[in-house]
C-alpha cells in the first residue's frame, strides 16, 4: 500500500465537490482551519457551480476531479460534501496522474466510491470529515484535529466502549469500506470494495431497516462478508422503520448477516454521519481488538 506524502506547512490542499452543490459560506470554516494549520487552500474552478442538486454538471465535476488528481503541486484533496453524484463521474476518470503523484483524498458518505478506487490502486486515503462537516453535524473539534494529525503522519489509535452484540476477538489487516449504501452499489463495478481478508468498516444514514437488511443480505450472497478478518460498524444514524415494524434493530440485522462467520465484530466505532467522525486510513494496516469492556483499533505502518 502506498501512503501519500506527509503534509508540511506550505503544502497545497485542493477542495472540490464531486457530488452535491455547496455554498461558499458552507466551507469557510474548513478553509480557515486548513490555513491555520499552515496549508495553502486551492478551490476548484467549478466548486460552487450548480446543476439542480449537483455541484455543476457531470462534465464540470469530472473536470475538477481530473485536474486535481493530475496536479502534482497538490498534496491532498478535500471533498466538500457528499450526498449523491460521485458514481456518475467515477468511471470516466483517469488515475494515471494520481498514481504518479499520489495525494491524500479525504471524505466519506458518497465519497466512498472514490476511496474505494484509491484502495484498488493501492493508494491509502482518508475516510473522515469533509468541508461541510465543519458545521458540526458530521465532525467535532476532536475529530477535525485528528484529521490534521493524520495528514501530518500520525497513525491513529482509537478505543471505544463495548456493545452487547459485539463478537470478541482480535485481527490485523487493512481497513476498507465506508458508507454501506455505496459499498453495496459498487458491487460488480470497477470500484467494488475488495473485502477478502480485510477489516471492513461500514456506516450509514437515514435508511429503512428493511433496506438495510436487503443490502446486508446482498453483500452476504455476493460473498463480501465471508472472508473478512473483522467487521467494524460505525454510526447507523437516523434509521427508519415502517408502520409495521421490521422487528430488528440495525445492529441485530448486521449481526444476523454475519452469524455463520467467526471473526470479531464491533459496533459503535466513532465515525459516520455524526459529530464523532474520526478519520480512518482506508487501505491502512491496523490491529483490531474486541474485548469485554473496550474495543480498539490501532493503525500501524
């Protein structure tokens, strides 16, 4: 796995949106923070373009992404927000320049497709706060500070409280995954998540429980859950149910999908569509432990 270079003061960070539209005021706090950290911020030409719900047309968003991937002067790319739109452009992107000049790509949610593309190329990326996250809904001061430390080369270590449905055990492998809906939609595509032998991380937002069950069942039937080293579940935020209840919680649905396997499973990792949205190095090697009182994830190089 290739780790992009550690960032130093004066390095340039690009900000773009591959998905939904974004107003200038919605990223002001993020821009100011990166400047306070000593980095130069570069905004993509079509960052604030509008095409209905998107940040410009597919062609405009693809142009921004391609230009920043190819730009050797940029050391990182921060996605402004998720929503929907990255999958509409990802197949037309060339990663040749990116492979020659690898850089950190940061984001989550809809950006999972881009993170998975990086992983398939053997380049580490960061699942974590985006530009919009500075509004406090999908990051807090602690998780944003952690993002800065990862960019400067820190290998993070996390501990969180155990959950009654956890399955104890230990494992060491690469961390992959991201948003469950996108991992599910990527099946059979060029950005399909390679889960075999990995620590799979999943989170999601605003899904109906029956749909969550359908996605987990599909991953199971497709063999994506069979050969994991471990399963890490982040926020399953604002799940919905029908008038006639599905009868299981999100955690119960997930555990049922992996009932025939014996790898460790931990719920409640502090990442996802929530203020506790700490950065994960996608593609990074980590030690995973699920104990009776605490769980831990320690990235190592």
